[in-house]
């Protein structure tokens, strides 16, 4: 007899759970993306290209993805450092700092944007200090960068933190016993263990930053060709009932995002194979 086409799983309720998972995936992810692509198909490739191939659109796309990538790279470095400090060191206020990491998750984006603007505006607490040295933050690309760092940092820290907790101190002690320096232990023992989780947090931070709207528009200034982000451009098109143009810009962002995430996933696969996880 041939092998059965369907293999029964020892886990009870696998069919029901799989059905619920696929249904939610379709409703939350596949259906909106399909609707966007269908709207773009009705608009036509020529219409999409004519909409996207404008200076204002290219400037908004370049600004959004460039600052999102820079903010995600910043979060990758300092998010890993923050996770390491929170796990490995004991100091006064550690629990408060650990709880504050989740603040961007709980804080509404509009409230975060208003708060950051109040802090970094020329008359704000930090903005006044920056103005004294000739550095303007609010209503510039620096303000956008700070907002994207704020909303993306927890993704890296919370993704890496459980991995740091699982790394035993005996691993570092064994490396030191064998004569390895601190830098050698960090490069060849610690970082390979953290790389998969760090790249996952980096991808999450990047994805959040690319589509961020509420926390950015208040501090950005929204000047076309200077501080106007792509999500705001989509909102403007929707408010003008130009749904075809909004869909065209959305498709452009979707394709660029897919390409960036594909590269990140390929790097993750390579890093896991390199350290023997796969």
C-alpha cells in the first residue's frame, strides 16, 4: 500500500487550529495585500509608474526607507546593548528601565509624536539645549529619525533579551579559561548566539519604522521634498479621494519592503547555518 496522503498529527485539534490560523492570516494579511494589488491592477502598470515616477513621491520614498533603515541599524546596536545590560547587570532603577522599554508599545503613536515634539521643539527641554549649539531637531529629518528610533527600539531589545538570559556565564568563563580575550569571546562566542534574534528584531524595527505615521507627522514638519514621509503622501491622496494614486504609492512601498525583508531573511538563514543552527 502507498503512503497516506494526509498524516495524522498526535496533537489534538491540529485541523481546527490550522483553520483558525489560515483564516486570521487571510483576513489580516493576505486580504488587504490582495485588495491593494487588485486596485493597482485596475489602475494599470502605466498609471502606477506615472504616479510613482514623480520627484515628490521619490523623495518621500527615499526619505522613509533611508531613515527607517538608519533607525533600525541604530536600534540593532543599542537595542542589543540595552538587552545585555538589563539581563547581566544589577543597578538601582533597573526594573523601571526594563518597564520603560515597553512604553512605545503602550503609548498611542499620536501621543508619542506630540511628546517628542514638545521635548525637541526649539522651546522644548531638549530642543533648547540643542539650539544653543546650533542643532535644530524638531521639524527636520533628525526629528523623524528620533521618532523612528523611539518606536522601534523595543522590538530589538525584547527579541534579544530572552536569548541573553539563556546564555550561561560558564560559556564566557570557559572561553576565558582557554585563553580567549574579551573581544575574541564577544566576536566568536556571544555575537553568533545573538545574531539570529538580533536580525529578527532588526527586521521588526525596520518594518515598524517604514509604516510609521502617527509619531512622525507631528515632529517632521511635513515639508514636501524635505521632511514629507511616504505614509503621509498616501494619506494626502486618500483625503483627495485619489485612491488610484494612493494604491500606486502603497504598492511601491510594498515592493521595496518585500525586497528589504527578503535580504534580511537571507542574511538570517546564512547566519544560522554558519553557527550550526540549521
